């Protein structure tokens, strides 16, 4: 085998509006941001001839310390397609111990579950979540972490003994043999006919049940889209697909994508960038998902095709990217290889995620190996945690005299590799809460390595302290606070203090 590489009708597609005006080639798509900015702040340019005098009210030092902000981090696996850790599978630790160990690693920010459909539903009309779900959600709450997940509609891992489909569906949905399973004699991999009415009915119910349980849950960081084939990655390796023709497969998965996009409005979806090697319509589903604001992910980093690297690296700046590696996933120091120059190959792999301006790097399940690896080779995780995603701070804040009052101009710098995954809200508030000014930057700003300016006009005669804070709007009306990445002390609520000074302060410079 090669590497890992219905619908509520046309009304769902129509409801997505202009987002569905996609082309067959993702590269020719003009993507709009998924969140429409409200209360847009003036963002310049701020010319000197507008001035009547100014001073620098605040300037801050960038911090290298890790931050657990939304939209970025290292991802520990509570469950992967083969189950929990090797120790838990062999009985050397319990499932509870495994989840506690992986969630207790100080460098883990997100807990991830990747499981089969049969692990979340065993009968019609309700979810029957495997115990790992409760353990993971409880651990995340206890330790201030976030959660993400993927439910696989198909997987080769346990075949021929077990399919990803729940038992109650197997007599209702046609299964198609697509090729022999290595080392299993004449047994063949089975794929469901995704276009069959019974599959679509059950899939719609599954999507609705998952949405009812997790949509908008503040603990859930993202949800991987349920896609075609092995591991839900959009392919069946070098085996054929189970459809009678391309038109049927493309129509089926465009509709299934549209259904998920319509359901998950408050929680980000992530779409795999797998090229269409299985001829099931991946180009159109990817374009549709990106148009609606879905994040991008890939399950390999070095052996991917050029098109995937290009798509992720040059994605719209307001979309996050999630990377993992399908090869070096055990972090076993005893088996670690180095290239001829003595470079740690695993570290070489993981640091490529910074080249792609990524937001997340996945760590897999082995807590003991991860802890030992970090003790022996801390450089890789340290560099990731100080560069992944976005790292924002108010580099400068200027106070200016304008039109008989004061104006504050905030320069927000981004020392991270990625743009802001959504829309950034800035707020100025007095400590007593009597004054509160807020507004948004343009989507994705400040971009990775960039700076974005924004203006607040203060009430006349205001002087004194103000607190500057920030929130990230990942989806419409879903705002999450974030911490500034600066060395200067922050207030208990994560804001930073700014002093608005009187005009007789010696720091004032004359205007034009």
C-alpha cells in the first residue's frame, strides 16, 4: 500500500451563497474571509500632516514564551486510528492513565481524537461515545486545554475483522471490494457505497448528532471534516474507489461537504488537502470548503506532493493549517535516525511546518516517548512553540492630538509565522469600566511577520490609564480572549496598561 497520503438538498448548497462559486482548480479561486469584520477600526495610513502633536505612549518587548492562545499549538493524541497509546493497547497502562499522561505533558495544548464511526454510534438516533471522549473532555477542562476530533467513515486499520461502519448499518449499505489486504490471504478491503440512500440517511443523522453535541462548544478547537476513504483523508491509497462513475462520486462528496459546512457554523472545520488520486472530487470539495472558511490539514510533511505544500503555504492568511507526520510518530529516541550531517531527522521534519506558516503540529499518542524525546532534544518543540501560528503584541502605541481630542494608534506586531486565523478584535477600556472602545482589524491581519495599525479616538479631555486587550473571532460571534506575547507585565485579564498623558507632559513632540 502507498503512504497515507443527502444532504438536505440543493438548498444547502444555495444557502452557502457566493461561497459556492468555486472553480475546479483551487489555485484559481478568489477566497473571501469567513468572518465579515464589524466595527472596523481605521487602519491607516496615518500621515504626519494629520498630526497636532504626538508621543510614544507604550512600546513592548517580544516574548519567546509559549502561549496557549486559540488557533495554535502542539496536539497530543488521546486516540488515533489504531486506538490509544501502545502501552494502553498492551495493558501496561489503563485508558485513564494514558489520557492523563498525554494531557499532562507541559507542551501539549490540544487533545485530539481520531476514531471510527463505530466508536461514536452503535444504534440509530443517538450518540454512543467511546469512554475516551469523556476522559479527554474532562482532562482538557481540568488542565485548560482544547479538543479536536475526526470521525472516520472508513479505515483500513482493522480490516478484515472490523469496519469503521457501526454494526447496525452493515446490512443496509452495499459494501464494495476494492482490493486484497496485504498479508490477509484472499480478504479484500471493503468500502461503503457512500452514494447509497441508506448511507446518506445515516451520515446526515451522524452529522446532525455530532453538531448537536459539539457545535459551538468552547472547548472544541476544530473538527476534521468527514471525507472519503481511508482514515477520512480523501483517498483509498492505490486501490480504486467504489463508485460506478466519477460524476456520482464528485456529486456525493460535494453534497456531503456542503452539509457539514452548513452544520458547523461556530466551530472551525478542517479539510484535508489530499490530491484527487482516487477520483472522488477532491478539487471541488477543497475549493468549496476553503470558500466557506475551512482550515487546511495534511497528514504528512516531507513526502507530500508539491501541490499540497503549495496550497498550504500560500493559503489565505485567515485560514489556519494543521500538520502531522505519518511516519515519524512514535518519538522513540532509541530508534531515532540522523542524516549524514548529524541532523536529527525528526526535528528536520517537524521544523518544516514553520515553512508552511502552520498553526499546529501533531505529536501522536506516546506520552512517555514524547517526554523523553523533549528531555533529549528540546530544541524542536521550543522552536515550534515560540513560532507556530501567530504571536501578537502591541509593539508601539502612539498618543496624538487630533481635532481637539486625543487619538491612540496601536501597532500590533505578529512575530509568528501565520496570519491571524479569523478576525482580531481590539479593546480599550478604563479600569472602572466607564469607557470602552472596541473594533476589528481586517481578516488575517496582522499577517505572519507583519504589523497592522489601528486608531481609537478618545472622548475629549480624557487622561489616565486604559487597558488594551484582544480577542480572536474564529467564526461569527465566537470570540476567544488571547494573551499578548510580550515581556511587559499584563493585567489579570490579559490586558496591558497604557497611560494617556496630559498635553504638558515633557514627552510631547510638536506636530506639523
